[in-house]
DNA sequence: TATTGTTATACTCTATAACTATA
DNA sequence: TATAGTTATAGAGTATAACAATA
C-alpha cells in the first residue's frame, strides 16, 4: 500500500487554471494524433469503422450514434463499402433493413491506423523520464474518468 | 521537498498500453470540449481568432499557420470580418498587404468560448477526489511536454 | 400508417487555377 | 518578374425534403 501523501485541496483559481491546462494539452495531443492518420483514413470513416467493429449495425443506427443525418451516413457507408472495408447484407427478418459489417480488410485498416497513432504517442514518451511515465500511468485512470460520459 | 518514491521503469508492453490509454482519453476529452463550443463559433473560426490574438497577421500568414490554401483562409477571414470579430487595415509600407487584427468583439467571443470550454472541464472535476485533482495537476506539465513542438 | 433506405438538391468548407494590383 | 490578395470554379461532406419499399 502506498503511503498517503497529505494534499491541500486545490483552490478555485487553481482548478480553473488546471482545467485550462488539461484542456489545451488534450486538444493539442488529439490534433497531432489525428494528423498522424488522416492521410490513411478520414476521421469520419475511421469513426464508423470503430462502431462496426463493436457489432454490425444498420445505417440509421450509425447515423444516430455519430449524430449525422441518414443521407450523410449513407454517403459514408457507401464509401466504406466501395473501399472494401464494410459489407452489406439484407436483414432476413426485416426486408427494409440492411446490416453493415466490418470486413477483414476493414479490420486490417483499423489495426494500421491505431498502430500509427500509438507509434506517435510512444515516440513522444521517449522524451519523458521514468518518473514522468509512472505519473502519466496513474493519471491515465483519472483522465479516463474525466472523459467518461 | 517531496520524498522520492522509487519507481520501476515501465515495460514496453506497459508503455504501448499507456500510449493507447492516454491517446483515447485525450481524444474523448477533446471531442467533448469541442462539442461544448461548436455552436458558439465553428472550430476553424476559433482557431484563426486565437492566432490573431497573439498578433495581427496577413491572410497569407494565417493560411500558412493553419495549413489551408490562401483562398480558403480568405473565406474564413471574410466571415470573421463580417461577424465583426476581425478588422482589416492596409499595410502603410506595402500596398499589396492587408493586416488583420482582432476587434474588441473578437476578444469578447474568445473569452466566451474559453469560459464555456473550461466550465465543462470544471464540471467534470467535481467528480474527482482531492488526490485525483492533485495528481492531474502534476500530470498537466507532463501532458504539455507530450503535446509540445 | 409508420419506418428504413434512398435520391434530389442545396449549403459550407476545402482546393487549384486564373486574374489584379503593387513591389 | 515576383508576390499578396482576390475571384472563378470544382470537389467533398453536411443538411433537409421528397420518394420507394416493406412492416
């Protein structure tokens, strides 16, 4: 068990300053990570592939999740089908619906994009000390909590 | 002076896992922060206002900084002038150039957008313990280092 | 009649190419 | 002639409205 270090609660001013610092750092990291893989696959295509990796879905479901209109999502999914990353199949129980699934090619491109993104992060970690890395590891759980719904 | 806690250097596998965790948390936080203020001012307009807050610049300079074409930047800056957030002035020493500056209205909208963004972060911090906040404060400097250059 | 998918049309932001004015 | 700004035009992604097929 780690020895509890006594901490002084942060003042309101310190919290405002902290929120600004964390926000800026996250936005800058996010921008640079995206920049690393935008050439491979545009952001909105990537986002939809991630949703289809979880489970096959219909066009309407994807439109709801990504908060775009059905026609816009139709454009996106058509492009993904065209690229061979997504396949279409009629729903056997409801003739109106079309089920969209990730193809093996789609899985491959997801792995490739993630590898590029993580490689950039890893390269940034090289400039850190062991203590800084350990600090980030403990902070990761807190950041996940901040990011969570 | 804080007592140095002995740390074990993270393994390669732990670093890969960490890079994924930090990347995901930053991207999710970034997405939600942007969502908080997109209705106030589209991202590309906000970004240009921030550049003009630093110092007045020409259209070409802004296009270079933001990595968009000169005609695209022209559209953006024209919209900002139309909104009253940016003013145009002829360069007295070079008749070809037009200097763009932030107006008082532009400064006000920047303050408003930042307040919205930070308010979201602050609301998220309410769910944290004092220890978690203190941890984030120390991690902020490391995250800034990761995001830098 | 309600719902899913699709097509038609338009608006925004992006780009490249061409034109104007000044150095 | 070179450079800054601008205008013309086109492409990609978004939207709303209308239409087709199925429940």
